C-alpha cells in the first residue's frame, strides 16, 4: 500500500481486499466490553477540516481514538485560517507539532495531493472538492460486501481451505471482491466526490458500475471512467443489486442543472414505486446527508433495504482499518524474527 | 511477515518431530490439561493464529475423545497488541473468535505452536485483558525453544527444543501446510 490515501485509484485490488478484511476483523470490536486497541498509542492524528462535516469527521475521530491515537481536531472556522493563513503554512504548523497523519477535507479538488507534498506523515483524503472521497468508497464497498457477498461465501480468499479450520462466521466474505455485482449510482455525479471514488474502487473490486443521471449532471470526461452511463433510471433498476443515491449538492451548483427540484425528483428520485422494481435482494445506499423528498423518499430511506445507518457504523471500522494499515507498521525492513 | 505464518519456508530443514510424535505430544498435553484443571471443568482453549488455532482444535477433539467433554474452542488474534508493530510493515489481522459465553470466570488455555521470546504470549495476555476477566490463564505450546525475553513460561509443553538464537523453528500442520512436522533450519537461515 502507498503511504497516503488520496484517491481510490491508489488502491490495487489486493490493497482494497486487505482493507475490507481488516475492517471485517475490527468490526467484532464493537461487540466487546472494551472497544479500544492499543495499536496507535503515541501517534498523533490531525483532523484538518476546511469544510463542514458531521459523520466523516466524527467517524475518523472515533476510529483514531479506538486505536488509541491522539486526535487533534482542526476546523477552519475559528482558526488562523480566518486570518488568512494558507494551507501550506497550516500544514507546516501541523508538521512542527509532529502529526503522524493528517486527515484533510477541503473545498478545492487536489488539496490532499498538494498537502502530501508538504508533510512527512500520511495524508488521508476525507473529501477534496468534487474530486475524491476514498474512505467513503471503502465503507460503501464494505457495506455491499457484508450485505451481498457473505451469503455467497468467500470466493477463493486467503482463508485456510481445510473444512476443519474454516469456520465461516460473520466474516463469510473474507478475501472476496464484489465480482459480478451490478451497482447503479444515481444523481448528481458531476459534483460528487463519492461517485468518482466509488466508480474507481468498485470497478477495481470487480463490480459493474452504471451511472444514472441527467446529462447536465455528468462530468465531461465520464466516457473515460470504468463504468457505463444511462439517462434512464427506470430501465436500470430491475437489474441492479445495489442502488446508490447521491445528494443533490445545491451548495456547489452555480447554474441551473435541471428545471426544478420537483422534476428532478420525479425522474431521478427513488420513491417506493421505484424501489418496488428492484430485485428482492437489492440494497439502497446513500452517503448522507440526505435530502429527504428530493433524491430519496422518506419511506425508502427508512425501509429495510436501506443501509444508510449501517454505512455510518461501517465507516468507523473501515477508517480504523485504513489508519491501522497506514500507521500501524513501518516501511523499514524487518529486523528480527517474530515467533 | 512473521516466520511462523510462511507456509513453505523451512521444508529444507531438519525434522525434529514427525507426525506420530506430534500426535503423541498433543495426546499427552490433552491429558495434562484434564489433570491440571480437575477434569476440564470451565476450560476454554484459545489458539493464537495462525498455527495455534488448529492445535487448539486438535486438543479440544482429544479432550472430547477421552472424557466426552465438549471443550469450547476459539482463536485470539494478538496482532494489534504486539510490541514490534513498528518494526514491520502493517500486518494483515488474524481472527478473534470467542466461544459463546466469553472468557469471564473461565480457565483459558492459550495454545501456540512455538514459544520463543514470550512476546506473543505477552501480547495475548493483553488482548485477553480487553475481552474479559478469566479465572486463570494457562499456556500450552507444541515446541518450547528457549531464549525467553520476558518472565513467561508454558504450563504444557509438547517438546523442549534447545536451539541457538539464529536457528529458525517451523511448525507445519496438515490444516495449514498439508503435512505435520516440526523443522529446524540452519544458522541464520531466515525465510
């Protein structure tokens, strides 16, 4: 694995499966009396948030704390950024304080990449502009794998093959990718870093991804993405195993992308009637925060097919896995024999 | 990568235990566990991945044979509690699976293949501490090769194997490596 996590494209299939398998192990921590591991004791993780966020920041904070790292929260509001400090100077300040990892959310695409050139520690992209949000894609992949692949059994993974040892418990999908699953990502792809990261990661893991959106909400270069494109949601629904609804990001919209919210909702919103067209096993995802009544109807968001709350819980475990794999070891070669 | 989880390394070494000897050693340990715990009441076996897990299962099966007792058996991954994490790239995690009922008030027998520095066992004790409060903790190993770096000893030992620091001991088990044997390979012969 690379030292930073800037883009979902940085992850090979092996890296991604390792992260998901690690998260699968860490998920059992939630059922234990002491939900804490000593692994990152003495390491410092900085949450550097230039944009508002609820679940991502809290999720990273909880993940780092469960691994015993020290967490410093930094939000642009109320800091020297308000006095005009640049990202680079802020980064150098954090560097001087000895941050082992910086988790950055920024409104500018590419901010995480720039930061990686300035600091010694690992940089984790928690969303940069309309570019990428790789940990969201990882937690989505984890949620999909748990829901849909566990029943199919782990596909030729790293597990020991003897029937005496391979007791398949909650982690039945260990070692598996998402091969053969059809994922439809619906809505505001143009402004969505979640969509870009998901397309890259899910296709790396073997899923077939289709984007369903109005032409105005698709990026120009979508033809070069590893996915199919459709303008008609209704024809995609019956063949989808997963439907991922995206938030209509009105705060990033500087022009009129569709005639009215009502029309958008009628053509691309997921309501109960549309949900009924999905196959029986299909799940409905949303990265949050939701606009109920716009891209997703309330009765869909609260249905049993919806994994929205599960995604938040899985966010903590997946981010723990990423933090552990990036910070838990060292790049130096082994010096002793461990037995 | 820790030496014990590399499945192919060490096949070129000198065999110190053959499958029959491994079987006899485990049979003896199973009897000793029953003796020391007064019939195995309240005992659970926790194997340390990778090769401690099949060993724990074999011991549980033996105890079941001898006394008709169903001893709960599980696994305890110690990776996140190791003290040498920063000396290696991050490792993949093994599996922690506790029998229903947990470890509270039980006599936990930790099972591993090789006892060397004692650091794995220290990590296991820490990991166990976060899972509950056992009544007692004991340690069973197939091979004790000496060179302890911590005040830790095993309660049940399959074979005491005097080694030099530079030698490498490999335990191969059918469940993981398709054969049973204990090998010792040459001076400084790292996998």
